[in-house]
C-alpha cells in the first residue's frame, strides 16, 4: 500500500463524499499498520494516524445516521419524521465537513525485502495477545473493552493480509464487532440532547442489536481461537488458499 493511493481520494474527501470518507479511513488504518510493521519513523505513522482521527467523526456520523434512519423506519415512524431527522443530520454533517482539516501526508517508502518476515513474526505475537485478551473481552460488559479488542483485531487483519487473504472467520468476527460498535455509536448519539423523538424505542432496539452482536462473536470464538492457534503453531507461515479448479486459468 502506497501513500500515493490516497491522493486521488483527496478531492472527493474535501467534497465530503461518504465513500471517500470511508475509503480514507480504511486506507489510513492499513498504511498505519504496515508502517508499524516496518518500524517507520514516528512522523510518518503520526501523519496517517492524524488522517484517521480527522475523518473518523465524519464517518461515525454517516454510519450513525444510516442506522438511526433504518431504526426509525423499523419502528414505523412516519416518513415525514424520518425525513426531518435526515435533513437535520445532513445539516450537522455539513458543519463538520466545513471544519474538516486534512493533514499533509508524507510519501510512504517501498516495502523492504524482509517485510513478510517481519509480518510473520508480528502476526504470531498478535495472535497470542488476541487469544489471551479474549478471556476478559468475551466476559466483559464494558463496551470499551470490546472496542479495544476490535481495534487490535483490525490490526491483525492488516498484518494477515500482507501474507495472505484474511480467512472468513476473521471477517465474520469483525463484521459482528462492527455492528456492535455501530450500536454503541447510536446509543451514545441518542443518550444526550436527542431532539427527534422515539428515544426509548431506539435505545431498546440498538441495545438488542449490540447484545446480538456480542452473542455472535462468542459463538464465532471457538473457530477464531483455532485460527489463532494454527497461526502460532505454524510460526506465521500462512499459506494462501488454493484457488478452486474453476478459478484457475
């Protein structure tokens, strides 16, 4: 991943296009993870961290608005009320966009020849830490504990993708954790100074969604744990999955 890949996104990001905001946030995480593996200078890593922090509120606002609008529709709220909420949310978003300041990003150096060796060493340590931390996380009621584990799992995914595509169990777990975090963001949004009505119903609905997501992660855990163990047993020597015969040329 090269820093130059961010350049084409910049104009769309300045315009506030939601997909550009989403892509910029993902790119900042991926490049940051790769820079961390390579032991890049702190200045370079900080710049990509600053990009992520700059666009994160806008991305969270977009996701939260989508979930609230969908939740209001599930509650059979009249379309006029849903529309009023969406207009107010869009107005707030424009204010956030007007204040958005993007950092200048340094050029990312080419990956060194031993980059995959570094990734193999890192992924073994990451797998062990995630497995150890899971004991506390899966029993936790504190959303912050879950969120920190999710961030570490994202870092693990980027490390894994240096070596091979992420396995489905990892994607499924991150999807469930993502839905849980989306619910937390919605709950936080409606908990304070909520002027749009249906507050109690929204809290009930998103609390249930958060709990279902946690249950899903707990059910996925045995398979994810097995994956972590395989990574540790193989000392990070992850093989790319073989293509199906129909996919081969």
